[in-house]
C-alpha cells in the first residue's frame, strides 16, 4: 500500500534533506537537459484521513531513524 501524507517534496528537496542527514559533503548534480518526470506526485490522503489515520513521523525524522538503523545493522557488510 502506498500512503502519502498530503505533502509534496521535489527530488532536489529530498536529495538535499538526505545529504544533510547523512552528512554528505559532496556536490549534488542535477541534469536539467533531462525531463523532470512527473510534475507532481502528491497523493490524495482524504480517504485514509477519514478513517482516522495520520502520519506520526515527519519525513526528516523518518529518514534520520532509517539511516540510524542502517548504520547500526549494516556495519558488517
């Protein structure tokens, strides 16, 4: 099941967010000669909200937690 939170984020915003969380100090490059892809990927969350579901973890915190889990569990690979 693909569930959104009713907020849109661009690929650039997501890449910059992840880079900040993982302390990536390199340069992010975007090829503006290529198509942008789907302009919006925003999901309508009205139905799931009507059932009482709400996201409890904001995107930045979810990425932080996932990265911390990865660092803890993937160190042997």
